[in-house]
């Protein structure tokens, strides 16, 4: 939202660009006297007052251009990532042999990630031919790091998804005591889990996830990679279904 607040100013600057002695337009701008430039500005101001839709159309055009550039950049980044998008040992849900892969970047504290949970669960129950790859991205402080490390440690006991479901239902400010209680209830070996949480390999995986997210231009959670598209934010079931269908058709 904060970025959009600058759009009217940017649109006005764009509209006035012809008047600035800069770049390839310098020669044209130099042909106007100060009085002529002032008159042109006055005409433009009057036109905007008479027909504000001019500014609105300029803002929409800039937004569409930004969206197009962002989409192109995301596709280029995905192409560059190639096989590294899914690393060996990444936790996997759904059908490990599915014909479409969804890569989900998430934070255990993120309310929007939690909102996505029932949507993803419903989708995977409906479409049994999709592989879901989890990318823990603890960007919301120490409780996020505790949650992510616990999940990756649980993966070593074959209990990543089981503990993940419990953690995503905990209060957002997850503590180690909460993790211990849930792990014990689920039958995990807590001393081993606690030890594995401090395994350097766990931190290395988190660092790799963060690096990958930056490379792909992902700025928050949740973020889904479906086929050749990056979808920022939580989506509803129809949106997710449509994205997977498009990825499946594209092959």
C-alpha cells in the first residue's frame, strides 16, 4: 500500500518529463523559455483539473507496466534457478511423484500462511497428483526461527508434516516449551529433536531458503511457485486450482 501512495506523484513527474532538461529530451526542453514552460505546466494542471481521468489512466498504465516487468523478472529468476528451486532433502507433502510441483515459502508465525493452510489442505485432497515442497522462511523473529528449526529437525524423524500441523495451530509466539509439549504428544524423540535443532545443517538449509527467496524476488510470506509463476500472498481455492491447471497445461 505504501508504494501505491507514490503513484500519483510519479504519474505527474512522468507527464512533466518532456519539460526536464535531462536525457534524450534535453534538446527539446531547451527550446522552451522559462515563460513557455510555465505556460505548459499551467495548461497541464488545468487539463488534470478538468479531466482527472488522465492521471488515473497514467497511474493504471504505470501499474500495468510494473506488473509486466515484475512478472518477466520473476520468470527469468525461476529459469535461472532451474533445478536448484527444489533441493535434495526439502520436506515434501502431497504426492511426491506429482506431475505439478508447488513450492511454498512460509513462516510459522505468518497469519496469512496460516490462512492458506486449510486452502492447501482442501486442494491436495481434491488433486492427488500435486507435489508440495515446503521452504521454511523464518523472517518474523526468534519464534519463527524456533518453529522452523523444530520442523526441519522433525524431518529427520519423518515427522515434518505432523509437527508442522501442530506448530501452525500454536500461538504465533512459539516457544521451545510449546514445541517440546507438541513433540512429546506426537511421539517424537524430544532429546534428539532438540539436539537436531542445533545441527548446523538445519541453519544452512534456512540460509539457503532465504538466499533463494531473495534471488526470486520474494519479499514476504506466503509465496507460492507454481510452474513458471510466483504467486505472492495467500490465495483462495479457485485461484490455486487455476494456477495448477495452467502449470499442468504448460507442461
